[in-house]
C-alpha cells in the first residue's frame, strides 16, 4: 500500500513560461475528481493528500481549486485536502476565504508557496503568516511549504518558518530543500537539529537529486531519529509517481523505515 502525501488537482491554462510560447507542461494534470480517482486506482495509491495545482503566476487560479480539493476529500475517504493560502497582502481576502474553508470535512493541510510572490522574511508578509499558522494550530492542520534553491523558497528563507512556528504547528517541507544546497544543509545538520530541538518538522523527497534519499536514510539510521518525519510524495502532475516510488523504495527499503515513509507517517499527520 502507498500513501501519497503531496499531489495536485486542477488544470492550469497555457502560459508563456520563461519568455517562450504558451505551453502546458503539467501534461497529467486532472480537472475532475473522477479523473483523480482513476489515477489512484491505476497506481494502487490507498491514501492521498490533494492540493490545488499552481505554477501560473495568477493566484486566483490556485485559490480557485480549493473547492475542488475539498470536493475530492468529501467524495472519497482515501483523500485528504490541502488548501492554497498566501501571506501576500494582496491576497488577504482570498486567504481569509480559504481559512474559512479550512473547517470543512476532509481538510488536513494549508499550502504555502513563495513561487507566486512574497517572502518569509518580508515584514509585509508576517501578519498573514501569523494568521495562517495561528489557524493551523487552532484546527490542528499541517502547513505545507514549497522549497527550492535560491530566492524566497530557499531553505535559508523557509527555515525561518520552522524556527518561528514549528513548536506549535507541523511544517511539511516539500521537496527536501529542492536541490543540492538544500539537501546538504538539511541532511548535514539542520533537519536533525530541528527534530532534536522539538520542532514538528516533516519532509518529502519529491524532486530530490538522486543521492539525497540514500544519504538521508543512512543518516536516519546512524542518528536514530527522523524515521518518523519523512513521507512519500509523487507531486503529480509535476512529479512522476513511478519514478518517485522506485527511488524511495530503493532508499527506504521494505523494513520499518519504508513502512513509515509509505504509510505510517501519513496516517499520523493526515488521518
């Protein structure tokens, strides 16, 4: 059985990324709950956390998929929903509406990404960050945060959210730093330092460079902590379920760590 802690629903419009022609790179994006369920059946995925699709620099689109994620969670008990929120002052009203929806059945997470703007250390973002994490603590929700090298999503920036909020709120660091610098900073010390200090920090290794899952598994075994903080995630449609599954199976193995990565930690956080 496989529990997927990070995948998306919703089809984005074509967009001229990086100055090129309008394209739809997320070729396996799903527009309906029925299509999503068919994917889960084909993969053998028993549980999934489903989040709004995003990537086009128009926050209205990401926010518009919140109701679709809730519909998925309320259609099939295999699914839990995460809702798109934003700390940007320009998104305050949309975030307020999203936080009101967070009380709906099946909602278990809030999704933050700075790819569409804002920055953890921007003073203008701090009031809404405080509000988002306050609601997450009140409703016992996990906060998902995108990580990637450089700019506002770098682990040096996103790590402030762990420092500020993860005593009270479970923070799921998506993509494990998202690249070489993030992987080395996290495995080298920071991820384990946070755990030892009592922070409620979790991660998945979707998009991770090949060496990272193996090194992390070795360090978990060596240090004796962290085995309950790593989740499997496909990041469909931006990730590749088959590839992510094969890589994490090889790194985590079929013992206790594998059971936690593919099932148990998801159940702890999202059920």
